[in-house]
């Protein structure tokens, strides 16, 4: 048999090296690759210098009673809103999975600001024409102090030549440690309290400074900060005071925050996630896919009655998690995302196809988002329910959308916990969900020192549910409803809540309860209420 070796033909072996991929446009996966590229070497040196300036650790001899935690370099390309490279960032991260509970850490929970809180602040800024500033804390976690003794190996590329066998005794909460977010949050919030801020009772990441006629609001999401207020001089003073303790970057007017793009208009501003969605399409190789007219099909409902389970459910779960974040500015996909989220435990091919359909829909509507504009200080909610809409267990889905003035600030599609025996019961449970959401939003506004001139209003398209909420009546089909849902009736009696009937055609919450054909949703109606732009 004639072979290449007998014929003297040599096939060149292609090695997978750093030259086969442009690591100036893609993050290198290992230190070995990054160390060969000047830009990434400079990023690592900058990070190491910052660690030294913060006195993050001290070198001590190793001992047998130490639980040594490893570390590694993680690389990230920071980009501008147009996709161009802003800077190369290297982060030294501790391998927190080496830590032992009760030895290296205790409490780990740390809150982040809730999406409705962000939308409330954006709505108030649009209403009052306040300045909206963005700050970034450099090496934020390094400002947190450790209460436990944690020992870490020296980082690759920066091992001390005089003491190569020593280990790092950490003094600061390095990234990757399980308690690092909590330590940073405690340090930052304690400093805010010394400046006169108070933490919101409804959202622990919202802080309010109220002195006389001056008001300043501050939102914290890990190391990203939004700050606004009715006095730009006081806002600048607060930033200066924070800069004396923390290494801050003043990024100017808010334009790009956690994947949200903010475009300032003549009146208000428009918030969308076009870059985030474009990157998501690229990640799942769907940049050239055919667009879909709706986010979810109306013909065949999703169910668990399928035997073609995915061999590897990880891509499906990754996509669904990313789509959940896309609902921040896309209420039109909320119900579809809620449906595919119900199959995370054992997804099938049909569920993956449904998740990709949402991407196909987003491909054709990348320009959509939420418009924030001036309006009255009033809370208005729309609640709806799809009775026994799930064919698998016959549970209903509640849909709620709440407006502050003309601006949508929260929306949800939530599967009810129990089976409803009638459409009245399903709608009543949806009313209860909306009332609970309004109660929380009202508490947020109270923490902001804002008080509604009138009670919040809920629009519902079921007359029987409205009667049940407004009158102390029981009969055979409703007497079994749990007592805790009757807090709606209590709020109505006390005057804390108003209920009104609305026709199904004008019910804005309908898109959060079921799959609708494209012609069933009036685009004029949604543009009027700021849901799309």
C-alpha cells in the first residue's frame, strides 16, 4: 500500500498556539498564552501594582496548619458601546472553591440593586431632569477587610524571587474569595453612612441623602455606581468625598451600565440592550438566522411530555439565563422566557428550539427598548391571568406590569403555585401578586422621601375578581382561597388600593400570561405606554 511516508510526503503538524487566535480581540484562556502578549502582560503588571498599593497580602513562611488557597489570572476585554476595545483588564482571582466553611469564611451573602429600583431612579431622573452620573470603583473588593485568616499561593509570573516558597497571608478581600462581595459591601455601606446616607428598607443597595431641600440617590451594583440628585454641586461633592477613600473612576453621564445602553432624547431617554443582544446572537452562532415575528409559537404549547432530552443541557441553560437578563428592557419576551425557564431541570430539543426562537425574534427587533419620559407621580398596575394555561399541570400564569407615571418600572410573568378552580380565582391571585408588588414599590418611594398623592390603581379585566376583592362575599367556588390572598381586600377597604375594570382588548398585562399572535398586540397601545420605542 502506498502511504505518504513511503512517498516522502510530510504533512505539517499544526500546533494550537497563541498565533492561531487573535488574543487582542479574544480573551486568552491561560496565563501561558497571555504572558506572550505585551498588552496582557501590561494589564497583569498594572493589576499586581494595584494589589501591592492596597497592601493586599504579606508574605509569610508556610506551615502545615494552613489551608492554602490557589489563584489564577482572569482576562477581560473592556469594550465601548460601539464594540471597539476600551482597555485590557487582568484580574487576579483566588480559587474560592479551595476554601473551607467555618475555617476560611463564614457569611457570604451580599445584595445587589434590584432592576425595578434602577427603573424607578431612571423614571425620576426623566421626570425631574436631574444629572445622572456613573462611577466605577477600581479594585473594589480590595477595599473590603477580611475577618478570617486566609492563605494564598503566590500568583504566576509574580513570585517573589527572594522568598519563592512563602505564601500570601491575605489582608483584603481578594476577588474569588467567597466572602469578598460581602466584605466590600459592608465597607462601602459603612462609609456611606458616615456621609449622611441612609439605606433603603426595601432595597439594601439603594442609598438616600436627604438634607433640607437637597436629595441625592445612589445605587450600588457590586462595583458599579449610579448617582443622581436635584443639586449637581452636592452630587459632585459626594463623589469627591468618596474619592478620598476609594479609587473611583468618574465615567460622566450614564451611557452604558451592566449591558444597558442609555440614549438621551429631547425629552427623557431611551434604554435598550442592542449590543448585549448582538453579542448573544454571536455567542450562539445565530447572527445570520431567520427572524421570527413573535417570541413564542401559539400553535404547540411547551410541555414535559418529550423523550428527546438534550445530551448536554449546559448551552440551553446558558442561553435561558442570558435571556432572563434581556428582559430588563424587553418586557415583550417575558412570558416566553418564563416558559422556557420551567424546563431547566430536564430540557428537550423542543425547549431549545423555543429558546432559540426568542433569539430569532430579538434578531428582528434589536432596536426595541423602554422609553423613560416625564409624567405624574402615580403608580398604576395592570394584572391578568391565563386560567389553566399550562397543559402539563393546569396551573395558571399571572401577568403584572406596573407604571410610574408613563414609565414601566416592573413587569413579570409568574406561574401560580396552585391550581385554580375558576378564572375568578386565577385572576384574584394575579390581583394579589400585583398588590404585593405595589406595596413594595410604595415602600421604595417612601424610602426616597416621595409620597404618592393618591392610592395606587390596579386595572383588571375580570369583574368577578374585582367583586371578590371589594366585597366580603364567599361561596362554594371561592371560599377555599387562602386567607393570605385576602390582603388585597384589606388594602381596598383601608383605601390603600384602588381597583378598576378594563376591557381585555386594552389589558396591557395580557402579553405576560400567554403566547399571542402578532396581530393581537396593538403597537400604538404599547408605544403610548413606553414599552417599546
